[in-house]
């Protein structure tokens, strides 16, 4: 009986941990309309926000971030999880984009909330309606 209770306790702890990780990461699919899109989000401290955008929609992509915080870390990953851009910069351009889902990951490394306006410009891409 003690063994069963121990296993259930471990299962509950693991489930709580997984739920906490899931709650800490938000996902949003970006759809370019006439080659452009923008999103405004508020990041709490230590919060991560993930945008997903399909590479079929553009041949090159420019990402411009507007924020007053210097603690927003940005990482752009290819469909193969290769890091294409990384850092606290406010503007990124990705060339020769292939098909698949690209991830734009924003993390607030500061101790205060931060608002970010992310603008996406798909250059020479297909216009999706």
C-alpha cells in the first residue's frame, strides 16, 4: 500500500511540474496578411512567449521588436530547431527561408513586466488570406 501511495505521489508531482512548465510558455501562430502581421504582448518576469510562423508564407522575414525593456531575449529557430538569431537585439532578418514552422521565442529576463510589439514583414512571400 505504501508503494502505491508513493507512486501516486510521484505521479502527481510530475504532473504538477509539467502543468507549470506548460503554463509558463504561451504559443501563438502568426499568419501574414498581405505579407505583414503584428502582435502586442505583455511578458511577466521570467515568462516565455513563443510565436510560430510558417515558412511557406515568405522567402525572407524581417522581425522588428518595440519595447522599453532591455531584458527581452529573442531567439529565432528554424523548423530543424537550429538557432538563426539570438540575443537582445530589436531587429532580425532571416533570408532564404524554407518550408516548415519557424519559432520566434521571447523571454523576459527582467524583474518587471514588459510590453513587446512584434512586427513581421514577409518579403517576396506569398500573400495569405
